């Protein structure tokens, strides 16, 4: 739901902050007051082409913000996939800045995004119907979804089956193509796999081998340094030289000296015992050093072997994985792939049989879905035709057109949504052939056609906010009353924003806003305010009788408000 619209320096608008509400929000005002400017601003906020000519005179840029409340789990998932988090209370803020240089920026929740992403996101929560091209009815690819939503409980299960079978079919066909699509490529693939398997197998890799080789390489490469240090340590600890006695001999002499005085004090005795234990430890260490030194090998051939083995492993890592475990995993995978190719004839037969089986299952479900759609299409045609008649389009002819014969299909008609390609056709004048809705000329007619759809599909339509502009073009009297009642009906399940000139529509407002043009400091600006009840009566009176508000006009306006209130109370009881 649209909570707030904020506009700065856009056309005649200096600063505007409008809070919208649930139900039917009606916007009225004098011709030229700037009602269409508000719709233009919303269109740009949701991704329409930015036009620097809209920047208010004297300003460097225009800023438009839309604040929405999001209750759509699918939309929340989409936003998370795009790296955008919802704000507190599940709000979404769309911001569009248009600069005098012609550049513009888009933001969703203060994150800079592309215009295409704004368009993709905004389609989930707002639909504008009027002279602009942000209408879902104009795009024939949407028509099949609109038709399905007319009886979603019945179409939903079949669509799931069709989609599942289609995905199975594509998977099997792609697998068959990848294995057997090109004989020359298949032979090249087989030779490559055999070479890779032979290269990996010839190395006889072991999981912990690289770590062991790295340790061995360190020892062998530094064996001379290790031998020298160990020899020096053993000499100093055990042997000594011509100038110095060994450490062990020195400690022995100290112990001998302590032996003569240890009975004088228990502390000296403890020191002597501790030093004796240390001597034993040093003698053990000296023997260990000698043993380790004697095992050290100066083996250039071993070093060469270790280095070559590590080079071999690193070469395999560059090609097949980050470590030996990944290389062996890859070896297992290509082994299975080679086995599939070598057994291609049997696998081909098996895959072909599976494809034919799944194709039959797909076609069975798709034909059932198509027949259901044709039945729904007949009902939708009748209901839309009735709605159009009630909307003063008595000569309109509406058709749900299926592009092809369901029993005579080519392969390219298969898709996840079934085998149908549907387009809505309409003729608004007697004697004219029905044509695609996108070809009709009148924005007012298009708005009423959409209103007919929304009246029928209101309960199943997930777009929460609908904006109607120029929906009252070319209508009056009873037709206007009907349009007002239909808008009130749709507003029970959707938030509606409607710009109108007709009192028959305005009287149904849950919230009435008045747009006016004012002049000060030699500047013209557009303002908007929410009308309390008494001012609503005056505005209805203006719509009824122009600038001259007689007592009779005001009385009539009050009566109309009561009529609207009574009708809406009736709707809430349903």
C-alpha cells in the first residue's frame, strides 16, 4: 500500500508531502491545477523515462519519493535476492532524483539501483491506468496470467504439474544434447576425459601426500644446516674441545663441589639434587642429538625426487583442483562422465524413452490446462462484455484469443506455463474487427476496460495499489454512478487513487484530496490537502455546479455524500 508521496521541485510543485490511506482516495481540482503532474511524478518514481523539463524553474533537480508498506512475501524474497533489505515495519522507499544535466538516479531503501530494477519491483505493488504506458493490460504476455487468476484455484494445480513436467523435459533434452548432440565433439570430449584420467591416475596420489612431501622437503633441503647445528650442540654438551670442557663435565664438577657442602644446609642439598636431575636430562638430550645427527642423510637425489613430485602435484592442482582431495573428486566425476559417453547408445535409448514418457505427461496436463483456460476464457469474455456495457461501452466487443490449435502444435509452443499463447482483443466501435488492446486509441476507454477487469478480478489480484487517471473521460450520468460504485467495490480489497472531475465518483471517497494552484512571489505552485467533511461538501458542490454554490447545490452535495456512505456500508456487510 502507498503510504506517502513526497515531491520536491517538480513542475509547479515546490514541496508536497501527501499521506494516503486504505480504501478509495479521490483527488479533485480545477482544470490545470496540476492533477496530471502528480501522476507524472509517480510514473517517474517507478521507472518511466526521466525528463529534465519537469524540474521546477530555478532548481537544480527534482526529487520524488514513494513510501510503501510491503506485505508480499514474494516481493520480499525478490528484494533479498537483489541485496535490498526492507526497512522497519516492512516499508519500501523508492526515490528518483532528476538533475538539470539530464542525469537521474534511482534508489530503493537508499540503495542506488538501475531503472530496470525499479520497474521490476514496482510492478508488484502499483499499477497505473490512464494515458501513460504503465498498464499491465498493454502487454500481451500478461494476459495469460490475468486469465488464470480469474479461476486460480482450478488453474493453480494444473500449472504446477505442467511446469514440473516442462522442467523435467528440458533437463532430459539438455542432457541428451550434451551427451549426443555432436558426434565429433563427443569424440573430442571422450579423448580429453581419457587423457585427464590417465594423467591423474599415473601420479598415484594420496590424500596426505602433499603435506608429507612438504615436511620432507624442508628436512632434506636444510639437512646440512641441521647436521652442523646438531654436531655443534653435541660437542658443547658432551665432548668439549681443547679450550673448553663439555657442559656435562662442568655440571659434574659443580655437583662434586656441592657434595662437600650439601650437609651444611637442606637448601644446598635440594639444589644439588635438582642439578643432578638436570644432568641426567642433559645426558639424555645429548644422546638424542647424537642419534638424530647420525640419521641425517645428505641425499641430493632424494631432494630432486621430492621437488619433482611436488611440481607434478602443483601441475595437477592448476588443472583439476585446489588440493589432492579436489583432484581425486574431479577424477571420480570425469570417470562417470566417460562411462556415460562410452555407454552412449544404451543411455541414448533410455533418455529418449524418458523424454517421450515425460512429453506425453506434459502434453496431457498442458491440454487439460488449455481446455480449462478456454472454458475460463468463455466466462471471462461474457463477464467483461457485461461490465463494459455497464460502463457505457455498449458497442464494445471483447475476445480472449488463443493463438494456435491445441491439437496441432509445434515444439516451440512448449513452455513452463503450458502450450497456450493468449491475447485479449477488443473492438470499441460497431463494425470494427477486434484488435489487440494495446492498439486502441482512447486512454479513457483503456481505463474503463481495466476497471472492468479489476472489478471481476479484484479478489485474486495481488497488486495492492491502483491509480486511475481520466477514468471518467466521456462518461456522465448513470454510467458515472456505476463507475463510482465499481471503484468503491474494488477499494474493499485494494488501495485506489483516482483523479476525477465527476461528483458521482468523488462521492464514493473514503479520503478526499483537493489539488489547487496558488500564486505568491510571482511564482505559481501546486498544493494538495485532505478535505474534512464540510469542505468535501463544498468541493462536491463545485463539481456539481461550478463556482456558483447555491443552497440547492450544497443540499444536493450533502445528499450525494449520504448516498455514497450508504453504498459503502452495504459493501462492508457483504
